[in-house]
C-alpha cells in the first residue's frame, strides 16, 4: 500500500507493473488479484495497469455477539 502523502504520483502503478514483470520473468503464466468491488481506487489502479475483471462475488459478514 502506498501511504496517503505520495498517492497520485504513479508509484502504485509502477510497483504493480514491476511486480507483474518479475512474476512473468520468473515463469508465471498469469497474475490474478482479489479486490473488494467497492474499492474504487484499487479497481482504477488495477485496470490502468491492464487487469480486467473476470468475475465478481458478493461477500457476507455475520458478527458474533
């Protein structure tokens, strides 16, 4: 995660691109991510790097009391 101060400067996308490049260079055939569908900032980052949404899932939470 990039802290709040340097956000918007392209650091996150540079890091993500490099990590993906390293994974492919190491033999990975694909890279996949899980992200909460309400996390617009992360979704924008991932799609800007070239990721595409393949499926969406809703998750449910039950608080134990």
